[in-house]
C-alpha cells in the first residue's frame, strides 16, 4: 500500500502531493496516454500472412466478435492499476514532468498488454484450432498481434 511521509495510507491519486498539478498540466495540454492499438499506424495496420491487421485481430478477440470474448485489454489494465498509481506517485515525488510520466506509463502499459496476450488461457481454443496452429494459447499464433501493441501520447 502506498503511504504518505506521515505514514497515512494514500487512498487515491488525489491524495498524492503534486497529482493535482500533474492532472492540471495534462488537462491544459490535453495530454494523456493511449495503450494497445491506439492509432492507425504501421504497427496496428500491419498485415499478417492471413491478410488480417493487428487492429482487426485485437478488436475481434478483445470484444468477442464471432469468437469467444478474450478481454486481454481490460485484464491488463485492471490487474495493473495499482502499479500505475505507484509509478505516478514515485515520479511525482522525484519531480518528473507530465511528458515523462506519460511516456513511462505508455511503455509499462504496452508491456502489460503484451503480457496479458501471452498469459491469457481462457476461454480455450477449440481442439481443431489447437491442432491447426500447434499451440493451445488462445491469443498467440504468429505473434503478430502481440508484437503490434503500442502506445501513443494523446
């Protein structure tokens, strides 16, 4: 648990010294970070050997469009939100600026989404799918979608 210098627990990011300044600065500059497949760019629109873009594969799998829902994006963010708060708190205490915080959260979040793609095991692939691709990992076939995860400043 994150604690203030006084030893009292931090209940929200609003309790962090400097968070209001960071939030105001980010809002004034209209800055935030988007993680996953945030833009139409060379990574998200790259096409695999089956003619599918990474963005299409991510959308179909994350939201369950014609296949079982495998919400890897939600899982990645929900399971790491406390880590993101700790990173922000540490950077604020050290005096980092908004841009550096956004960049750090982008890189860390990108890794978390990639990890969620690799670690997700449920719902399982059908046996016919496992036989066809030679793997039981539901979200990994060629690695194209995982390799295409990115982040951007918004």
